[in-house]
């Protein structure tokens, strides 16, 4: 029997941190190749005549050993100013959204 629109048998959703079963299986399988993959990357880094391949291999080894470098992001408003926030009622939001959509 179908549930009424807007209802679910699982109102709280999937528990936080629950792994996707197929993702976990792929990860587990890939990890069996970990040592060989690292050896291959190290070999390429040391022995390749292609500088791009050597750099790519070194980068992959560093990413796995130390984690990827975080990319800084700057969040700002127009012309580098502060971000402005607006509080709207649902009706005001609907009106604003309608006006924006009419431009397209």
C-alpha cells in the first residue's frame, strides 16, 4: 500500500555515518591493491622519463600519505564587501522567486 504524499516509513532517514554498502565493497576491494599501487606510483616517480608522469605519481603518493591540500575559499559579497543576508517570509520569498524566474 502506498503512503500518502509527504509521508515516509523512515522519518529520521539513514543514520549519520552509515556506509553505503556498494561503496564499502568497492573500497574494500580497492584496498587489496593498495601496496601494489603505491609501489607502482613510486616506480613511476623514480624511473619515468616523462616529467608529467613523475609529478603526477609524486602528487598521488603525497596525497595518500599526507592528505590532499585544502583549497582556501574566500566568501564575500559584491565588490569584496560583506555578505548580505535577507530575512523573508515564505510569501515574500515566493514573490521574489517569481520575479527572478520571470526574467528568464
